[in-house]
C-alpha cells in the first residue's frame, strides 16, 4: 500500500473514512501494526509510563523520543509516524524547532504537542511555517498533570468547554493538521469535530471523532500498574494474537464499533 501522507489525513475525513491510530515504541510492534492497516503510529511520551516505568510523562527527553522514533521507523511501510514533543521541548519556538527537526530527521512525519497557550500556539505557527507538520493535543494533556492534580476528564464545566472550543479552532488556525482530543465528554468532542477545520482523533472522547487512538499496552490488556481508564479496551482478548488484536482494533474503529458507550464520558 502507498504510504500515508499528511494530506491523506484530510482526504480520509472528506471520504468519511475513520483513522485508526495506535502508539508503538519499537520496530517489532510497529511492523505488526503497519501490516494490520493502522493509519497513524505515534511514538508517544506515554513511553515514559509504559516503557520506562515512570508515574508520569514528565521525565521523557527528546533523546528518548528520538531513540524510539528510529526504532519504529524501521518497522513502518505505510503508516504515518507521529512523534511527541516531550515536556518543555516546546517551551519556546526555537526549542520546538530544534526538537522537531531531530524527530523528523529520526524518521517522524509529524510532531505532536500538547496545549494551546500563547507559547504553544507560537510553537505550532513556528513549526508549520518551517514545513514541519504538527498535531495538536487538547483536553486531558498529560504534561499538565501537576496543574490538573491528576488524570481527570476535561471540559465538563461550561467555561472549560468554551475554552476547548476556542482552543480547537486556534490550533488549526496556527497550522496544526491533526487534533487529538483526550478525555473530553462525547457531546463536546462531537461538536468540536463538526467545527474543526482538521481531523480529530479521540481517546476517551466518544465515537464521533474522525479517528481514534489508544496506547498499545492498553489495547493489549497489559496491566500498567495504574488504574485502567474506562476508555481502554483489551483487543488481545478477542483478537487471539498481537496481529489479530491490531486488525480487530482497526476494523472496530473503521466501522464505528469502538469506542462504545461504555468507553465514553458524559
Ligand atoms: O503519549 C501518548 O501515547 C499520547 C496518546 C495517548 C494520544 O499522546
Ligand atoms: Na503523549
């Protein structure tokens, strides 16, 4: 199959084809996800928790992400490789440019950064103007865990929902070409998806986003040592093998069967 490109994301949305995204951290799993038809593979800073064993994503460095991007790139033929900018790698536009350049040179096709504060929008604008595709990430942004005081659903109060609506338009205006929405009420995610100029990818954001993402370890049912959030589904249980789990996930996302109401917040 021909490789997924950044314009293909918008094309999938126009065609009404849902995007299936998963994280991976090494070549072996990347190869299996790619063969299963996963459209986007994310080297997420979740690796700080699921690979490195930390309690948050804050300890992850650009070197860590770059190491895993090189590994994952070696396993992909078709999927678009997205790499997270880790904590404070986007603190200034110049730092973001340096980190993103390294991640693209390591094999990523897009970088993702969390939030929509003034310097985040500046970083998105700075990178986009320099030919670096950017995905935004709003809602429960795990790098904000200290301010949030834990991993909690975002956008439930009217003012927080308004903020999210404004931010979703602002990141696209700044140049983002994809928007991850994490742990927001389904109705709000559906509304943002309707008005967003760019495709949305949900995780704990209900069934009406343009695509879905899960952390690989979660969709394989691995015990993370943390409380399992309700948006997680174990696809290995029904899939029988890692390849079967990946195919079952892709199919369930494409057909709109995942997430179900039991995986969503209101
Ligand atoms: O780091 C990560 O795995 C992520 C996804 C959960 C969206 O950012
Ligand atoms: Na992340």
